[in-house]
């Protein structure tokens, strides 16, 4: 019942129709129609609860259910008889026994010649319902009446006797004579539309009996598209994912494994049943449309050919699939699956072609047409060749043409160019100059698009054919690019390559990482053949010294930093495909060493700003290699949201933005979907431990910390977490000695990355505990660090001075830098400590309270209350809901300024259109604006600052 109650949230208008009919008295016939799974039965169940509460007796009639249901029961008399008998005690005083017996005899006679039966049925039903009505008004509830050949006689007889009748039916069955008669006789016909997005999301969260991970509703929304408002589809998809093991409980949350993989509709979904009912040609066409990712009218002849369907039949079946709402057609004539989940189900279904096989078949036909001199769109051909894989045989001129198309598309369509380039590379001989140039171009495109999976074939090809040539020195620069490709694939997949020849490349050093080696740094162990742990470095204790500082800029570039002249573009102004400087930038970015990155960055001719240098050091401090690479390589470098680096970057960014629920969701995704135990996994566990400790979950914090294996690259970060745990558990005075010990050890080893963040946390902790000696010692250490490193220590220096000398001016300088850096958890801690000595503690306490509420930081909220009592000021008010509301309203105003309609705004914000209208009504009342145009103009003029808060 709880699930049903949740499923009818947002159905207030439909229930209001029932209430109006109840209040009006007399007989009413209301038909509720909607798509399968839209919630007709749940709404009927809620209506039953409401009617019983109002004092009505209820007769629920369920056609097609029960042991006495028969296909020849054209009037659904058997379910009616069964229901009245089951509730006979409720109606005994009305004396319906004789009338019920008459209806039962007519039901038992089903299957005989029914000529002349209708008057008898009408009379018997009238007598039965009249008798039931003598004891008071009754509601008759009939579900799924579209399964009954003649539903009207029973239901209209109940209405004539003064009863309230609610019936449900499936949309699309209105053309059947019996249902058409009922709809024509109804007093009201209500069509159930999809649930609002927020209601559907609430249903998804409540349905599985465990706390749903924050990312799952958004993934479902994207996969189901317009079907996300269909509660039956949402619940069935969740149940199917759980049955197949993709939805699983992990540390108290129900999480989705491999969320980047497609979500499919459950096998019994009504859209799949509709497609199956249309026969084998429909299944083949649906599968092909799904794999093709939508087809245009001009593609129909080719589609008909590859699916073995006549052109006329192909068009007819596509029309049937569109009419069945399985496929949809846009105004331009492009036909596609109704939602991504349907496409995923169809692409893996029983169709004639699947995946690369379909594209290969299309490509072969287009190539044959091209050889005959027929007109072929080269872009379409290149797309199918690239997606058809190795099965498509290409002649040398076509490979050259593919490369030309890729070069033309690089600027405007880099993802397409990357696909074409990878397809051409697959057909080139390793070791040759064209192969080297194409490999360099592909690596460049991959860095711009984040399509790191496209490098996998190149690595396999290298292992099978190219490693010998590289060893003989005939493809030195190609081997260097292959090594970088291996690093990138390992970074993003979280697992070493399967091929031994490629794995051995990972044990070689990356600039800034010698002598440890990339594999041991990233995976915690060497991965090449014949290597043993400890050969190039070691996994140390909890706070070991990091690897030695890399050599300075005076050293000549090694093989990885040199580029073959053949890789340069022509001198007419074209750029180098993969110049030596870019190679050095990339390798130092992969090293995660901020000092090496900064030197390479400056040598590249780009002078980083002080702010970018600070961001670089902060990202390196927490192992955020994705952000380091973006900073050093520039805006052209892209890290996808998936993959180990992409997911870990979300962990870091959501943590810093105080969106800790999303940060924890990303940590769980990393654990469940990427099984390799990388440096990113260890760092994410440390952040999870810090979040749990601050939220007042010491058991979870300890578990995450135990799972994080101590590694040299995260010595400072681990100490940072341990100081946070001391701060949350009353061990504040142990923070300063720990931080000083780690800082001195790291500085002696030449490893200063992240020390300013560690020392800032330690000085806050010491100051809050009134450990003045400890705070003073930390200030001295920070001053030494400033002298050695420069700008990245400025924030920690301002903060330490503010806390040691109780200087409000220095405090403002420090917190301004923290805000600019976007580190809200650090800002929260700083505000709390500054509030203890500030002349007016209220602004600092308000900010600390707001951030602690936003994070769900229970331990910090308790400290805010303690400082409030200590300073004798009023407690800050919780404004979380109001702030969230104001943020939504500000976003609505921004979207109005962009010219979006209410419907478009609702889609963008993933709320209902009614919700947008409600926000606008409140905004008009508060601001005095009378239209959307006035609202946007007032916002641009800066006149809404106070109104929208």
C-alpha cells in the first residue's frame, strides 16, 4: 500500500474528479485511461481507500483474474458474482441473494447462443444493483475493462442504480466496439499522463526497500526518457536491474554497477511486447534502427536491403512501429527508438543484425555502390566503415580517403574524426611513417574528445605486430606515443592492458616519476612480465616520504619527449600533430608532480597565472590527475565523466563544492564499477573517510580509512584525513605534532605537494583547541614552505597568522582565497574557528552553519552550537530549504533571460511545468513584476538581489 500511495503522488487532479463525483451524489461513471504501467491500478487502489474513508462500501471488480475467469465471459459477469459473494456479509440485509443467483445462472450459461440475452442481463443486473443500493451508496471499481468484450452493460447498470463507478482501461484499445460504447456512455473520461519528474524520482527512491544511491534516479531518467513518468516502467526497470545483479547494496546504499553501460527495458515491457506482436520483420527493423541510432527517410532503401525486407514492407512496418509508439519520428523525418533503454534492449535483441555486423553490412553495400560509380555520401560511408570494425575490407585508396575526411573534420567534429582515424589506423602497417603520423593524430584527437577506448586497438596491434619494429629502432616516436597511449588507457580504465608487451611499457618511468615507474605509482605494483614488487619503489608505511624530486629543466629531453620530424605538419601554417613540448606536458601531467608540471608548463611558452598554479598544486595534493592534465594541457584536453580519472574528479569536485552526497555516490561508483586498485581508489577512500567522520559516522569513517592502502603518493593526504579524524573525535592537540612531523619529512625529501592544505587543516584544529604553541609552530613551518614554494602557501600563511595573532584582516584575506579556490569544507572549518575570536562572530557562524547543514556535517553543527553558546549570540537559523528554493528561482530567471518557455525550463531543471509556474507566481508576488519579460529585465538591472534570497 505504501508503494501505491507513492505512485499516486501528483495525481491530485484525477482524485479531485472522484471527490467531485462523490460530493455530487447519484450515479456517475468515470473512466480512467492510460498507457500500461502509468499507474491506473495504483490510482484505483488509492480511490478505494479514499471512498472507504468517506463511508462508502466498495465492490472491486477485476476482470481477467481469479479461477473462474473465462475467455467467453463477454460481460465479466463471473468476476462480479465472485466479488459480491466474497462480500455477501456486507449486503446480506439488502437481500441480493435471488438477484445474484439470476446473474450467476446467466454467467454459467456463457458460451451458448447469446441471442436475446442482453435484455435478460440488463434486467438481472439492474435488480442486483438496486438491491445493493438499498443499504446506501456503493462504489463499483473495475480495473482493466479493455480486457472485457462488453464492459458497458455491467457498469452502466451500476450507475443507473445510483452507484459511483470507476473503471480503468488501456489507451489504444478505444477502437474496440465494447470499449467505445463504454467511453461514449461515461460521464467523465480522464486520461492519465506521465508523473512529474520529481514524483517519479520519489517513487524510484522509495520502491526498493533500501536507500537508493543519489546517481540512480538521474541515470534512469536519461535511459527511460519519456517513460520515466511511467511508474510501472520505473519500478519494473529497477526490479530487473536488481534481479540481474546490476543494482546491488553496497555499504547501506542501493547502487548501480557500471552506470555508463546502457540500461535496458525489462523483457516483458509493453513496448517490447507490441514490437514482438508485429512479427519477425518488425523485430529486425527495430533492432536495426536501434543499432543505426536512428534512420532517415533516405536510408530506407539501404535499411530494407540489409534487413531482407521489401522497401514497401519496410515502410509499412516502420509505420506500424511508430503507431505502436515503439518508434518516434521527428519533424525532419528521422525515425528512432522512443528512449535509450528501448534502443539498448532492441540492439541486443533477436534482430537479424546487431552492432558492428549491421554497420559492416551497410558499409559493404555502400562500397560496392561506390566502386560501380554510384553516388555515395562519403561521410555516411566513413561512419559505417568506422563502426563496422575489422570486418569491413578496405582498399588503400579508401584508407587514404578516410584519413582525408578525418583531417577535414578535426576542427568541427573531433569525435567523428577520432572514429575515422582509428578505423584507418587499424588498416595501416605498424612501423611505417603513415602509421606513426596517424597514431599521433589519433592520440591528439583522443585527448580532445576523451574517447580513450579508441586507443585499445592500437595497443593490441602494437603487441601483435609493432613491438619488434619498435625495439629495432624503426618506429621510435611511434613507440613513444604507444607508451603514452598505454598510460592513458591504464589511467582511465583502472586496469593494466592485457598484452604483456604493452604492460611492460607501464613499468617505464614517466617524466617526474622516475625511479618509481608509472605502474608502481598508479597501481601500487609493477605490472610487466618478470617484475616483482619493490623493483622500482615500494609501498611504504602510513606516512612515507614520496619519490625523489625530478630533475630540473636543464636535462635534455628523453625519447618520450622527442618527436619524429615526419610527425610535423607542412610548413604552410599547420600545427605539429604531437610536438615534443606537448609530449612533455602530457607526461608531466600524468606524473602528478606539481613542480615538474609547472616547469614544463612554463617551458611550453604558456605562462600560468598565480591562480592556475594554485589550482595545480591543490589538484596534485589530492591525486586529481584529471584536473592537473586539464590545467597543464589547456582547454582542448577533455576527461570524460566515466573512467577512473573522470569519476575520481567528480569525487574531488563534489567534495570541494560541499555536495557530499554526490561525492559519496561517485566513491561508490569507483568501488563497484572499476575493480582495479589504483591511486585514485585509495584517494577516494580517504575522502570518503573524511566525509563520514565529519558527518558523525565514525564506524564508516574507520572502514574507509582501513580500506585505503598507505601509498607514498598519498602520504600528505592520508595525514590530512587523520588530522580531520582527530578534530572530529576530540584529539585536536595531537594535530600539530602530526602535521609538523609529516611536513618536515616531505620537505626533506623534496616533496611539497599538498603541504599547505595539510598545514591549514592542522592550524585550524590547533587554534580551535587553544593549542597556541602548536599553532605557532605550524605558522613557522608555513613560512618556511612559503619561502620554498611561493604563491600556493599564501592562503595557509594568511590563515595561520589570523589564527595565531587573532587578526580579523588576515582572516578575511585567507577566507577570500578559500572561497576563490572553491574549497567549501575548508571555508566551513575556517569560519568556525574565526568565530571564536571575531569581534562580531555572527556572520562567521552563519556561514559555518549554512555550509555544515549543506554537507550534513553533524559534528561541525554541534561545534557551531558550542561556539554560539560560548560567544553568547543567537543560534543561526537553518536556511537550507529556503536557500535551495532561492537557487531554483535564480536559475529560472536566468533561463527566462535565455528565452526559454516554461516547458523548456521544466525540462532543463527536471521538474514539472506546474512547479515552474508556482515558482513564477511566488516571484511575481515578491518582486512586483507582472510578466516574465519584466522579471528578466529586473534581474539584468540588478533589482532582484533582495527579493530572491
